[in-house]
C-alpha cells in the first residue's frame, strides 16, 4: 500500500475514479493520487487481459495508461490532477484518431 510522506494540505482535490472519490493533493499526478487512494490496477492489456499498473512513474513504460474525461491513452504519471476529473481504467488498446478526426488507413 502506498502512502503520502508529506502532511496533507487542507484543500484536497477530488477526482472520480470509476465512481469512487479519490482525494489528491495539489501538484500530484493522477498516478500518485490513485496509488495513495489504494488503486494499483490502471489498465488491462489487449492480448491476455492482464492487469497493469505504474512501473516507471516517469513516462517511459506506458503501463499507467488510463482514460481521462473520455480521452484514452493518457499517461497517469505525467498528468497533474485537476478538480472534477473523471478517470477510468483503460481496457485493451484504444484507437488513436488524429486531431483532424479521420483515421488514415494507409490505402
């Protein structure tokens, strides 16, 4: 179980993780807040359905991918908590759509 080593501030930030309220401290990443809140399974792999959680905590491994406010493929260890965020586990691979909106199938 992870725990914070600093004294909590008086104005925690609340985020929603799959219907559960998680309290975060200003300046924390989503990954740090979830781990401190007892969540250690952030995504489920596409091929074998294995549950995964943060590994490197510096944006290299991509094991902490979550869906934030309906946007998939977000690295929880790289994004700071903001009030009212809705976060959920990412299940399998998510289709990546370019900013223009159309998927290029290379045809």
